């Protein structure tokens, strides 16, 4: 699948996510803080994910979107700080 095509979820592509760089994290003062991986790294990572894979990670953010967009059944464990 080309990275500009719709993803396996039928809604959002990796290019959409990279273009918009969503901010999942905030500094203590509430200012958005991007802690994600680069767009190139996200694409390389996403190329390893196949639809239907069962995946799990600690934390949630930019990389979590790659799992979902590529069609994985993904679980993100996000403990409180």
C-alpha cells in the first residue's frame, strides 16, 4: 500500500498523521509537546506491521497510530504517572 492511500482502517493515512503531527503530550503548563518519532521513522516502522497483527506497547502516541492505521489489533498500556 502506498503511504498516500487510505489505510487499512479506511479513514486515515500515515501521511495524514505526519502532516498534522497530533500532540498527545502536554508540558506541565499545558502547552502541547510533541514527543513522537519522525515521519520517516514512523513510515519505516509501519512497513513492518501487517493487518490483523496483535500488538501491545507501553505508552500511547504517534507510534500507536501506526499500529492502528496499518490494521493491527493494538493494545496500548498507559500507566498513570
